[in-house]
C-alpha cells in the first residue's frame, strides 16, 4: 500500500512484559516520527529519525522506551517492563523531507497494559 | 516551550450550521500551523495547513488563517455536514525537524 502501516493494530500486555511496535513508513520518506496518544488527548511527540539517525529522543518518557530505524526505512518502538501508564495509542508518521511540512500518519497501535 | 491550546468540546451542531473551533499557540519564531482530523475508526489526516503569517489554508470547505498578531489559527466552516463529525486537532510544527505539538482535540458532532 501507499500509506504508513503499523503492526500490530492492537496489543495487550501484562505489566512487566516487553513489547515491540512496528512502523512501515511511506517508501522514500526520510523523516519518521513516533507519537503517543493517551485517551482523550492529543498526540505527544516521542522521537524523530532522519533516515537511520535518531536525531531527537527528547519525548521518550523513560529509559524503558527505545526506538530504532537501522536501515532508514522500517522503525521499531520497544517498551521494556511495561507499566499501566504506558497504555495509549502509539502513532507513527513519515514525511518526505526534513523539516517535515506534511506528516502522513499510520493507523496507530493501541497498547493496553493490564 | 511551544504549546497549542484549542477550545474544549464536545461541540454539537445541527447540519448546515456555522462552525468555529478556536486554536491559539505559543512558539518561538513562526511555526507552520496545521489542522488534522480523525474520523471514527480512522487515523489522523491532514485537513489544512499554513506556513507563514496571513496565509489561509483551505480544504473541503474548511478554512483557517494564520494570525500572527493574535497567535491564532481558528478553524471555520460555513455549513457543516453530518459527515464532518470527527475529532479535530490543531498543531504547530516545531524546530528543525518539524515535530508536531498538538492541542488536546475537539470533538465535533453534527446532527441531521
């Protein structure tokens, strides 16, 4: 498909488990963003990649959160030792060039931590 | 730091009514401004944008004008339809990357 895809769409984890969320950006897009959207709130920035380089990780809430984009295309957001407050929708967005004037969003992964 | 504030919802209107959703921002410099829409069960979609002061973004009958003097980017539509029912997010682009700072979202419900 031509859009940004994310998998899984839904993930239920027990507290303390590790999870990995995948993002496939639009082919050729240089910029990739991860956002966290809590219920009833606007998305909040987590981290930014330009190709394979992680240039901004100022929004990652703790060292349990880790993201990578090793070949400059697919990206994975990993959360270690999940906690209930990690429950949210995780959104991935890509943009053709930096700075990103228009970002294209994926459908998101809804993470529920029990 | 940069921030975006938009009017709280939910907003309930009858079909063909006039819509305004207020949005103000704080930022260093002059960021690009955006309205995104999230229809039920779907992902965020860009509705319109403006990249400099006095620019007007428009799409699908919606309009918003970048007002530097009032640091605002209010969303308007002259005649809403039931199909416009969705959550609307105002956002500003920040820094060299263009990462987005979002408002909290406003839910619009249009009744026939």
